[in-house]
C-alpha cells in the first residue's frame, strides 16, 4: 500500500452475502461466538442470486459516485 500521510489512499470494498449456508457453516460461525444471518432465513422464497446481486448493485452504484476516485 502506498500513500502520503494524511493524503488519499486506495480502498477496496468487499461484500459477502450468506444465501443458504449449510449446517456445517452455521456451526463454524457459532463456534466463534457469532451468529450468521442469511437470506434464506429472511426471504421466502429465496431470490435468484443474479436478481439479488442486481438489486444490491442498483442501490450501491448511485452512491459510489459520492466517493472520490
């Protein structure tokens, strides 16, 4: 990573979405003392993954312009 002190620096945004985790994944998260939420637990029926990504991008793309490049 390069940048000047107090100056702009690079940034990366990552998004992870738990859609339908299996029991092993839930147990692995629970073993850390956390609870993982997921789409399946909150949406019936579970939306198509492509539709989910399209909806997420439709909300994110307009606000990304608020961040300087």
